[in-house]
C-alpha cells in the first residue's frame, strides 16, 4: 500500500472511530451519519487533502460501493414478507407500482429543458439514478413512534424494494447509450442476460441456499456464527456468477434475497410443525388412565401448542410461522451493510461531490431542488389519490423520499462506464444526493414529531381515520439512529 493510501485508510479509521464514540450523543441531534461521513469525504478528497480520488483509487472505491449495494439489496429483500404487501400494503404497492415509474418519467422529462447537451437516453438515466429512496437519510421519519404504523411500514417497504425495482430501468437505459459496455450487447441482449438470466440465477442460488441452510440447521450441523456468514456467501456468489454470464450482479443478489428469505421462513415453519407433532406424540404416549385420558389429551394438546410454538421460535429465531427467521439470520449482514454504507457516503463526498462543487450552475441547482420536491411529490400524490389518506400523510410520504446509497452507486457506475455525458450527469447526481442528505436529515426529526402530533389529534377527532389509531404510548421521535447506514431490517 502506498504512503498516500495508508494515510487515507488512517483518516477513514479515525473518522469511523470518532463517530462511534459520539454516536449516541449525535442520535439526539439532527446530525446524521451520512452528513458526517459525506462532509469528511469532501475534506479528504481532491477538493481537500487529496488523500482519496477516483483517478488513483477507482478499483477499491468501486469494489466497496458495489459490494455494499449488493449486500444491502440482498438483506433488504430478505426482510420483506408477503404480509408486508397484504396487511396495509396498498401504500407500498402504490408507491412502488405507480409512483416509482412516474418519478422516473418525471425526472426524465424535467431534465430535458434544464440540462441541454444530454441525449434522450442520458436524460432517462438521470431519472432512473435519482428515483430510488433510502430511508437511512431520514430514519426518524420511519422510526418515530408517533408516525402511524401504516405509514412507517409503507415507507420502509418502499425504501427496501425500490432500489431493486429501478435496476432494470437503469440497466436498459445504460445499454441504449452508445459507447458503454452494455451497449455492445444491445437492449435485447441486455434484457436477456441482465434481467432474465440474472433473475433465474438469483432464484436458484437463494432458493437452494435457503433450503440447504434450513436442512443443516434442523440437523444441528451449522453454528449460529456460520449460519450468519452463509448470507454473505450467498450475496457474493449470486453477484459473482451473474457477472460471469455478463448479467447483472445486483439483480441476481436482489432476487436471491427474496428466495433465501422465503426458503428460511418455510424451513422454520416445517421445523415448528415437526416439533409440535413430536411433543403431541410424546404427551399422548404418556397419558394416564383411561378415565383421565380426555383431560390428559387436552392438557397435552395445549402443552404441545405452546411447546411447538416455542420450538419454532427456537428453531429459527422467531415464532412458529418463521416470520423472523430471515431477520435473525441476516441481522449481522445487515449491520455490516450499515457500516459499509457509511463508508460509501464518505467515498461519495470524496470522489463525486467534492470535485463537482466548484462547477455548479443554476440549472443544476434548480433540477436538484425540483428532483427532491416536484419529481417525487407529484407522482406520490397521484399514486395515493382515492386511498382516503389525509393531505398531511400524502405530503409526508412525498417529502420523505431521500436519495442515498443506490443513487451513489448508480452514479459511480455511470462514471465507470464513461458515458459521454458523464461530467454533467455526475454534477446533477452529486448535488441532488448532497441536498437530500442535508435537507432530509435536518427535517426528519422535526417533521416526524409534527406529523405524529397531527395524527394523534386527528385520530381522536375521526375514529375511522384511514391512517389508523395512534400508538398507545407516545414519546419523542428518535433522532438519526446510531447505526451508520440504512434503517434497521430486524
């Protein structure tokens, strides 16, 4: 490692340790981890000390951000269950199925008059890069106890899924731009390899991996530590094998997360049923005299139900349904993703934001502001029309669509691909993400409290409020969490 590289590592270690020492104290303020790490990145990048730059450190930088997004995509997908889209799921379904495509389209159309010099597909690429949201930038907005569960869960599910749903748009738009590596395959070839083959590969790796892990755990062959390491292996394997076939590693990892989580929960349910049946059989075999058999069987049945549920919880870290199985297995990987996401924001500040700060003009600033407001809020309002949600809820969901990790990685991938409009695209993406880090971080705690107060009053005035009743016990919404990255997936 060169002397400059050693100094960069030392500087990153210092800011990480420093943030860790005051993380609880900062959690009560509006200062979030993305703010701290992005600001430090600007300081150590070409605009500051020059310890980290894309020209000299492109390999490690891209490996870090791509690995981070791969891990986050997989663990986010593992945490999503069918019930999240079934119970009160109209909110994430509309945000993902209606608002997300409209947001990409609005960003595309708005860029046309404000960003001259870019081609049609380069403008579309900006719309796709800045469409996914990252709940970690406004964690209080989804973690505040006053925020209705319907809204809290809806925003979390949206944030966990929309980065993966944007990937097909991003890949196809990139393939349509001449001169990129993806353009050699053409749109049809990219669709086949990146979308179809990568999806099938992810399903196979995640499904088989989940089945193997469940079978191994049921037999007591795997330790808790290595069970959790297994998730990292699935993430790396799905990404690497997709790259081997010239597909999309991100799409493969995202789909693998769904398949792995579903397989683990199914294995947990099977283990719970087997445990309950074994308890019932043992209780029936030791029943007392014929005169007390009925009572004994009733007691044994009750005991079996309780013990079986407990066995299910023990077997997969959750209730008999296995609903917490994937969370228990993925939690360490998700925490690692949080830490790597913080480092990715540092990289963003150093190699993407810092070098662009002195080259901004009014058109870029206007687009960035409109991207965080009109481009997000109008599609959200249209998607939620007719749902019965209050105007305050629609505005709250519309504002809290912060741009974060996925946009950072997509922006750096565009730079890596040497897209003809790289310079202007990089400036637009960098400023939009930076404003989002600042504005959503500063407003999350305040608006979560105000919205929670409104909902508390409105729910008592209108018992049938679409957002649901208030929480039984309310307290102040927490500040940005001490975890340095995304919202908790547990």
